[in-house]
């Protein structure tokens, strides 16, 4: 992992293949990229069509952290405010970059239970990768981890890469506690990154399939938009360094769509 003031570069290996991701770059070619089979640039800027690159657009929800906290709070929907207050009142504590091992076990079980796992493991992040590249915020109550959010960031941007929660929503009370902790965790994360002078708080993917803001929202999209952020496009520009790597990547995407 290399971190510059305006970008973050991560590298993952799968057998003989190496995947590099560049986050928050101004343009392709503005960073030294390690030798790899596939490189993907993630940006909020539409660079147009670039020869040799595939472009994908999808929607995300962002909060402008340059606003006063009161202004951010006032835009949050009433039910989310209620969850945040209740999470704090119930004694939920937020810790940063602690309990990676315990969280990773929760993360693995969460992925299995939600059927997020894929045959190649491209979506699932290893413990070592998490510790090396990002920031982990965990919500705990009475010493028990309820859930956590894992983020990437550069000097001005942060976005939610993955989150995982204990699947204990067997009762109304447990479901309420989980939602309280989730909302409270996001609120505390906004304050944490704001104190780092980060400007953009990105809740992560809304949808890779829907590029129109007014499509019918699922539960995850509705949850994110209730924080009062702006829905904006994020773009991926992907380049393959061989026809074989391109064929393999698209075959994996096709198989994933069938699961």
C-alpha cells in the first residue's frame, strides 16, 4: 500500500494474478503503479472515455464534512437521530483500529450468512490487508462487539469499504440495538474523520446497476440517504494488461451474477 496526499494505492494477489486499485487519483498516469494484471481507478470525476480503459458508473451517498456538525446533524432524518441518541444512551462505545482479529471473525461469518462470498475470494478482505490499508471503527456495548465499519481514506476523502455486524437480530430488541449501533457508529465516524480535516464521507456503493437517482431504493440505500447526504456518481476506470486477465475478470463477474 502506498498513500499520497490525494490518493491511495492498494495491491492484492490471487495466485499468479495481481490486482491494483487506485483511489482518489486525479487522472490515470498520475501515480506510479506496481506491475499488475488489472488496475482500477476509483474517482468522483468523469474523465470521459479513455482508450484502453473500461468505464463503469454507479451511485454513492456522500456527506460534506466541511460543514459544521450542527448543519450535518440537522439534515439527518428523525428516525436516524433517534437511533444515534439511543445508541449513545445505551452505552455503545466506538473504538478505532482495535480488535482487528475479533472483528475479522465477525466479518467472515457475516459474509457467509449474507451470501456475499464468491468462489475466488475477490470480495473478501484478508485480516492482513485490512490492517495494512485502512481504518477500522468498531461499536461495542458492555465489552461485546456489535459491528464495525472499515474505511479507506486519503487526505480529503474517506469511504466505507465494508461493514459487518453480529447476526443477532432474532428479537425486536436485538434488531433495535443493532440499528442503534449502526447509526451511532456512522455519526461518530463522521466526527472522527472531520477531526482529520477530511472533507468527503462516502457511505460506499449504492448500486452498480442503477445509474439513475430516482430508481426504487432497497433498504441499504434508504438507510444511507437518511443521513442527509448528496447522491453522486462514482466512476471506475479499469485497464487489463492482457487479454487473458480481461477474459478471466469478466468470466468471474458473470459467474458472480449467477450466484
